[in-house]
C-alpha cells in the first residue's frame, strides 16, 4: 500500500490494503436499491387489477366487479407503484452516470 493511497481524501476505509472510495459505496448502495425496487415493482405490477384476465385473477382480481370496494386500495397501489418506478428509474440513471464517468 502506498502513502498516497492512505492520504487519498476520497478514501473512507481500508480493508486488507484495498481502498474503498465514496463512489464505490454509492455504486453498491444503488445496486442494492435497484435490486430491491425491481423485485417490489414486479410484485406490485402483478397485484394490479386486471382488465379481462391474466395473472391478477390468481390473486382474486376477478371478483372485484362484484365487490366494488377496491377504489381507495387501487389508488394507493397506483401511487406506490409510481413512486417505486421513479426510484427504480433514478437509480438506473445514477448507476449509468457513475459507470460513464468513473475512471478505471
């Protein structure tokens, strides 16, 4: 390990002589966020009310016309899905920018 590696202002910690920078930590956090939001977004999209069959009928979506009580729940599900989709999109854009401007 060189002296310049220890004095690097971007270095947060050293583990076995390997310098961890803030960019590497940010990239790791964004990758974890992307994975979690991808799984949750898939689940939320499958839970939406179907318009004539499909996977949402497996979760009881076919009986919603008889019940008629899914107004508020469906609106909240739509809002949560939109917010999660925006977080997913922003994490992809941030990871793309980090990848583009990172010097090897």
